[in-house]
C-alpha cells in the first residue's frame, strides 16, 4: 500500500516526511529522534513514512480561453 500513496509508484525516502523527524525552528533542517539534526533531503535506515507530513504537489494551472477559441 505504501507504494501506491499519492498516485506515485515509488516514494523516495526523505527526513521531511519521516515519522521520527520534526521540522527545526529555522525551517532549514529536521530534528530526528534517531539521528539528531539532519538535512531535509537525507534519510536513514530507520525511515518510516508518515502520510500526514507529505505535502502534495500543486495542480497545474488551467489555460485561459477566449470566445475565439471556441468559434469555427
């Protein structure tokens, strides 16, 4: 089930959405219970996915059409 979350086949591990990590006050790093201060992109063998921390991608903006686009 973990592989099919958020319409992605494979979720690459990252400390920013790990169960053990918390964002630091400065927002530049992650405070990990297991490894201490880590980078957002980093991960370790204790990685455990937390779906509530994952930020979904923004949807693409729709094009703006004129009346001329719909006339023959």
